[in-house]
C-alpha cells in the first residue's frame, strides 16, 4: 500500500496549476483565431471578461481600472526578446505626487520556465501566504493584447539600460 501512495506523490501537477495566469493563457490559446476578427471582437471581449471574472474575481476590477488609463500608467521597456513593464501605482494615477511605479515581468510565449513578477505589495503578500502569484497589474498586462489596449510608451533599450531599469525599480521597493 505504501508503494501506491508513492506513485501519487511522485506525480507532478498539470502545468495549469503552476501559475494562475497559465489557465488564462491556455484558454486564450484555445480560442478560435477567426473569433478575433472585427465582427466578433465585442463578443470575444465579453466572453474573455466573463471567463476572467470567474477565474480571478475581484482582481479583474482592479485590472480593468488600470486598463482604463493604460496609456498614462503603463510603460513597456524592451531589450532583445525581453520586456518589463512599469505600471504606475494607483495613488499616482489619481494625481498624487508619488512617482513610484511597480516593476512587472511577464514571460515571453517561448519561455520554458515562465516567471511572473510584480513589485507591488499585493503580489508579494499573496505569493508569500498562498503561493498564488497574481495581482491586478499582472492581470491587466495579460489582458492588454486581448482587449486591444496599447502602451503609448514603448522604449527599446540596450542590455545595460535594461539592467539599470531593473536595478532602479528593485531599489525603490
């Protein structure tokens, strides 16, 4: 009997259990590309939002708030095939003087070991207490292409400048 229980403990979880956004990624990849045509865009957006609301609940509300003003609050920095995003804090987007932005990293589609990261307090507390590494900033960034929201600030930098951005943002938080 002990050998049968070892067989169960040796099993690895499905990839969808490794990170909460991977479930959304799998859903989006399974969608028929023809549904993303101009005629079906509104229907597709509504369907995606319903699925995201079911999967992530209250986090969606915060993500949509960020996307409402994405042009003003999201900055993308690109170096080769890597990207990082600077998402202005909610207090700063309301006109306060706090210049802080959260450093967010989403993995590229071809990444074999996806790493999601946000320097916000919610991400750090959730990942520490529940192991669920998700916040409204990461969800907003993942929904941007689906909802056809663009960053107006996209900056292409050298490796050294990219590293400096990461170091600067990590030292703030």
